[in-house]
């Protein structure tokens, strides 16, 4: 009974990621790779993503805090790389915020970029918290849970 309830929670949680626009189809494609042999593949991918992006966010935050000596080209380069890794894991809301910051920087709107960076942090922290809980529940339920989850709309 408890296993069925946990299974339903996992399926509902996963679907909410797509319904809320937090994740996109790329996440589903990564899940399909997991089903082919490495039951913790997806979690490993996101662990690497979160480890790398923590450093990226700290670098961008520090650079943006130094507005008098801000190298917009360098920040844009860092954000461009972050955009690629974010797209590759399917983190659509985080991706949208990165695109917005790059646009604002390109327009020279440093104040707007700083505000957008705070929104990026919020979306990133939300993604991380939700996926940490999701992966924890998957570990508790066992590797078969992902396969039974419906695909996004």
C-alpha cells in the first residue's frame, strides 16, 4: 500500500515538473537513457549539472557585483556555456532566465540583468530543491518508478 502511494507521488511530482514548465522534453530523453542500464544515470547527470552550475552562478554573481569593472563579454560567455548545459538537462525555466539575462546584458541594461539574475537564482533553487526530493523518492521506491511515469504533454 505504501509503495503504491509513493509510486503515485513520484508520478504526480514528475508530471508537475512539466505542467509548471520547470522541465521540458530533454528531461524525458535523458530518462530514456537511464532505462537502458544505469538506474542512477539521471541523478548523476543532475548532480554534475548542479555542481557545475553552483560555480557558474557564483562567478556571475561576483562579476555582476562589480558593475564598475564588469566585463559583459566574459559574463555573456559564461552564461552562454551555462545556457548549453541547462538546455541539455531540460531545465526550461532556468534556461528562460539565462536567455533573459543575456538579452539584458546585450542591451546594456545592467540593473535589469541584476534583477533577472535574482529571478534566475530563484528558479535554479526551485529546480534543485524539487529534483533533490524527486531523486530521494525514486531511491526509496527503487529504479522501476521512472519507467511507469507518463511522458509530458
